C-alpha cells in the first residue's frame, strides 16, 4: 500500500502521540473544562498543533476537535477535508488506562477514504485505505520509516465467530438504550452475548480485527470521534450505519454531531 496522504497521516498521528506521551508520562497535566463539560488537557492542544504542522503541506482543509469550527457555508464547498481528533478518549487519558488514541481521517465527497488510529501507550497503529479494501495494524518502532512500517503491517480480518456475539461497550458511555439493544440482540439471535469494554475509537478496531462482532453507539459522538474508525471498518467490509438515515454515516455535515449508529459484522 503506497499512498502519500496515508503515510503523511501516519507520520502526523505518530508525532501527535509523542506530544501526548510527554504529558502523560509527566504525571502532571492541567485539566480545564470545555463548553460541553468534557475534560480537556494541554495534551490535546499540543498534539493538535503538531498534527496540523504535518497536514498543512497537503493544502487540504482540516476539521479538528481543537480548531475553531468554520461555518457550513464555507465547509460545504470542500470536496476533500481532513478530520482530526488529536486525543480521543480524554477520560481514558485522565484515568491513565492507556485506551486513548489519535484519530486522523481523509474525507472525499463526504465519505472517509483513509483512516489512521494510533495508540500512543502501546505504539500500535491501525490504518486503512478504503479504496483498496484493506485495513492493517502495526506495532511501530521508534523513529521508524513509515514506508517500512507499511511493509510489515498485519492485515485485519473481521470475525466469522458463529457461536456467540461479542458486543463492544464503552467504558464511559454505556447507557440504557445500549443495554436494551443488547437484550434484544440476545433474544433475537439466541446466542450467547459477551460484552467487551473498550475506550475511544478502539471500539471500531475491535470489530475490524475480529475481536468483536457489534458496536452499537447510542450516545452522542462527533465526526472526529468516528471518521477514522469508520474508514478502518469499511475497508474490511463492515458498514457503519447511521440509525436515523439507515445509510453509512457521512462527514463534513452541517451539524458535526453524529446521529446514533451501529457497527455490525452480523450480516
């Protein structure tokens, strides 16, 4: 897989992760509150700055959690854009459980075509080129050339488990609607249901790599929470379905708040 924009996104995600780990390993970080009362650390800001320094060479506009949101009248003219979450899983970061990620996706005509999810604590990177219908995982080595990382990455394959259904739940956002869905799934499938808890965009990765079959998200998310994960799932043939439209989720919408969605490998 050779793709200049993908390699650039991988480099940007790795560099962003390096900035996050400087704060994470210091044991001391400032927490402030955003307008939605979610925690924000200086790590978000530092990672965002370094990611943007890489992506600016493409001249493709960027939607990022840490950037000022531009009006839709301006954004709707974009045929391509980057969507970035410099630190997805801030609550996991604060809990110091390692389940936080850097998310970068490239959008073309409202659809994700590239996705990178990087886990700084384990130095593990997931990435996909949707047009090539393949997703990968690789454990990075310090200062490694990303082209070399591409060459030794392991391809992801969804599950063909027919004995039970593993449902991915959020460590921070499991709610009544999700539990009701799980109960319904148990009744209609007649199979054993196992709950797999995971933070951040890693929930998408679990389904894409065959460690779970379903990820229902019936709680608020933003486009930067899901774009990279959707790319990684779609590249292995797994749909991310908007529960309102019953169609795959689209991006760079007027409202960047996602509807509820379902990621499923149940067919």
